[in-house]
């Protein structure tokens, strides 16, 4: 029969905390933002009308890890994959271009190699299922602080161009 000493119990508890802290083994700042999505086409019905989202960003030894969770997606969109990206500007309801371009680490001087890909940008594509969807990304940089947004697009991200179709909705994230 095994017995637990106070030291063994403390060590075991510490290991559990370290393993469950975050998927990216967080070392630095942590951002969590949630709220209703801003609609870029409020006069037309869309799959994200009334939907909400949560964005989490954790700094790690290897860069950062982001998670996007969207709830309240119209069930007619189940099975569809949507592109979602971190953008340079904040959301403005009814004005998709206000969110600016994709946040690109090279443009911000954070990575030496230019390009549009899932190592220089934060791509959080997700597939809707039962009214929800979750996208994750791990990148070798930490986005600079500012008033930014996660924009949900109509199509999956094209890996060759980074494009994902029309901008449907977004959530402002600031840190």
C-alpha cells in the first residue's frame, strides 16, 4: 500500500498545475476577451447573428498559442469551415475594412522572413458543429499589444494566399 508524504503530495499537485495550465505551457501574459460578435452586414441575415466568441492568447517559450471559441452559430452552418484571423485594427459593426489587414509578424518586425502563412499570421479556422466552433493556432511570435480583432470570414483560409472570402463578423481584442 502506498502512503503519501506531504512532500510527495505537494510535488504531485505542482505537476498537475504545470500540465494543465495551458496547452502551450504558459510563461508570460495571458489575454482572454469575450463578447457578442460585431456583424459586418447587419441588414442581411448571417450565420453569426447573435453569436458570441471568446479569444484566449497565451505567451509561451516558443511564441504564443491562441484559441477562438464561437457559440450561437446558426445551425444551418453546421459542417461549414470558416476562416478566422487576427487583424491589425478593431471591429466596427457594419464596416469590415475597419479591422484592417491580417496581423503579420514580419510587417511588425517580429520575424525575419516575409510571407503570408500560418507561421507569420494567426489563423484560427474552425468548422461549425451543433452551433459552435473552435479554432487554435500556435505561432513563433507574440502579437504586439494594441486594439486588434479576430475576424471571421466566409471561407476556409487559402494556404497559398491567406485569403478567406468576405468578412462576416468579428470580436475586438485589446491588450
